[in-house]
C-alpha cells in the first residue's frame, strides 16, 4: 500500500473521530443530562437558562460539522497535490497538525463555557455554611507510581534519545521539540497541583465525584505525556533515518491518540450513572 493511500485512510479517521464521533457522543450525553435532570428539579445545575445550554450545544455541533467538511475538502486537495509527488517525497506534513488544532477549537470553547458556568454557580451559591473535606489528597491516591514513572522516564528518554541521534549537538530542529515537551509537562504538573490542592470549580459537586474527576484528569495527562514523548522520539528518528515521507502519517495518528485519551476521559467523567446529582436539587441548602 502506498504512503499516500495509507494517509488518506488515516486522515479520514482523524476527521471522523474528532469532528464526528466524539462530538456526537458528547451531544448525546448532554441530551441525556437535560432529559434526566431537568432544571425544574435540579436548578443548581443550570446557573444559566436551559435555552443557553441548548444554544451552546447547537453551536458546538455546527462548528464540528463545518470543520468536518473542511477536513474532507483538505483531503481532496491533498489527493490532487500528492499526484505531483512520489511516495518517497515529503510533502504537506503539517496538514494533520494544523487541521487537528482547528478540530480542537470547539472543545476549547466548550471548556471556556464550562469555566463560565462554574463561576456562575459560585456566584449563585447562597449557602452560609459548607462542609469541608478534611481528608488529605495525595498524588498516588489518583495515579499509580508505575504510570507516573513511565511518564517521567519517557520524557527523560526522549531528551537523551534526541541528543544521542544528533551526536549530542543541538540544532534548530531540536529546540522547538524540547520547548514543546517541556511546556506540555509543566502545564500538566500545574493542572495536577491545581486539581489536588486548589478549590473545586463546582461549589456543589459531591466530594466523591471530585475525587473521581481528579483521578481521570491526572491519569489522562500522564498518558498524554507518554504519547507526546513517544511522538517526539518518532519525529526525531524520522529526520535522522530519512523517513520524512511518513511524517504526515505519524502527525495524523498522534492527534487521534491524543483525542482518544483526552476526549475519552472527558466522556468517562461525564458518565451520568456515576455522578451524584442530588447535590444540585433546591433542597440542598
């Protein structure tokens, strides 16, 4: 199978996984939430009107549909362009990356909207007394030492591997990778510390749900760190061993794996059967 045909298949997977499959799953989950836990019975769950929730859901769905069409257009354009190259030539390797960033844009808006919802929840919280959870939260209560060790070890291994295959001499290609992996892991460390020791975003959230959410987030960030380290190892090896024509495939696979662990954990956290919604009833004052 030629590299171009293989890329068509893999990039089509990226288009539908991130811009169709996960948006559909999230939309269905929100619909279940609105149906099973209406604002009339769970008013604290809706600091804004239900109409705004529905409007946001429609916007999220529409953006993903537009981005899906853009992806199909880009795939068609790639097919036309690739006719001018043979299978061993590097071309359009940045396409899956830039398109992947576009694909994650609706999810970023969804996160921002979520933070606004939490702020409104805090503003509407009229309780004069609150029950504090005095149980200390420790990192290894949420993530296995082995998983954390693998994340740290692979990050270090990537640095050493990249240096080794370049004879321990820095070049311009290495610097962006070093900066990117460092910033990525610093972000994960910051978010983990925020989750462990910061105030909870949702003032009404049951403690068991918060602990479960911290666990999902911590483990998913460790897994994404591992994937990022492996990806940068592959990227470095591709340059040294003259496999640049496979780079476009690796870039597309990278975004799909990131989506699988990142958005997959979001759907796990949104499992309605495991969430305590009693705390959002008016009676809980």
